[in-house]
C-alpha cells in the first residue's frame, strides 16, 4: 500500500514508549504494533486525534503517501 | 483511557441498553426452546398413547370409517412416523437455542452463530415439508390397521405448511444478511 505509517519514527524521535502511547490512546499494544507496521485497514479519527495530541504532531507527520504498486486491498 | 464526544455517550448508552435487552430476551428464548422441545415430545407420546382410536382416525382424515381399536405396536409405529417432522422441528429449536446462547455470551456476528440460525431455518423448512408426507403415511397406516376393507391415503397441504416455508425462507435470508454483517464486523476489527 502506498500509504506509509511513520508512527515508529515519530515514537523514536520523541523517545516515547509504545506502551505509554497505547495506554493514552486507549488501544492495545498489539493494535498499536499493527498500526506501526501499517498492517491495519484504517485508523479512526478518534485514534488519530489522540496520537497527535500525545505526540504533539500533525496527522501528516504520521502518514506519508509514497507512489508504488497497489496491493489487492487498495481497491476495497 | 478513551476520549468520547458528548454525542457518543447517548449512542453508547442506547447500544448498551439494546445489548442488555437482547441478552435477557435471548436467555428467555433459549429456555423456551428447550422447554418447548421437551413438551412437544412428551405431548406427542401422550397423544399416541392415550387418545381414543376414533379421535385419532378423525384427526387423520378417516372420520367416517368404521374402526377397530388400535393396538400398542401400531400406536408406537404411528408415534415414530409422527415424530419425523417433529424431530426436524426440535432440531431447529435446539439450533435456535444454541444461537440464543451465543447471543447471551455476546457472540453475535460469528460464523458459528450464523450457522445455528441457518440450521434453524433449514429444520423449519424440513419439518414443514415432512409434515404432509408423515400425515399421508399415518393415514395409510391407521386405515390399514383399523378400518375393515378400506385403505385410505390422505395428503394435506395447509396454509400452515406454506407459512412455515415462508418463515424458514425469511430466517435463511436473515442468516445470509448476518453473514454480510459478520464480514463488516471482521473488517471493522481491522480498524484501530
């Protein structure tokens, strides 16, 4: 999928632990890990809002569009 | 720790109330299904054991025939024949019970729950289809066993058969709709 999730980079830059972010957002660490790997179908605005508030960043800092081959899930 | 907007709160409370109602009613329905299954079997056994021969013949469509008393073996055989559509119905009720138990456990959109609902629909249809044939076999059996000189085959298809088939079809469609809902639920689980 050409959308790259940069959450891992943002966490590393801010020296924030996944556990702390997951607790603040109200999702499990397992789901946060899936989100970091870009292995989710979507992100709720509610989740995005909480992540941005915790990391003091913009949604655009977390997501990047990179031109590349479409996967079969892109058309869903 | 999850943020909620003020608009979310009544919607969430409504959902909780709806789920609570569904669980309570499902628990009642599960109990009703098992009780009804037991009562239907007992009533059928009592009917074939205790009903006078003339009444049995009358209800099998052989009212005007002269009759001799039915012996125990014929009554037992008639009970087995009459139990065929009832067994399908009871299987359906037990499938419905499994479905209701799953609802009580909060397992609403799972393939297994939907499978129970589909089994209920198929069992209702099977029972409705078997009923006229069982009736025909019963009329032949009773006339051969009790009526002197005449053999009768009575085949009845009533509005109850058609309504049961429509009922079964409706539940089969609801099960398919629930399959679509389960797919949506699975997809929703992949959103964080």
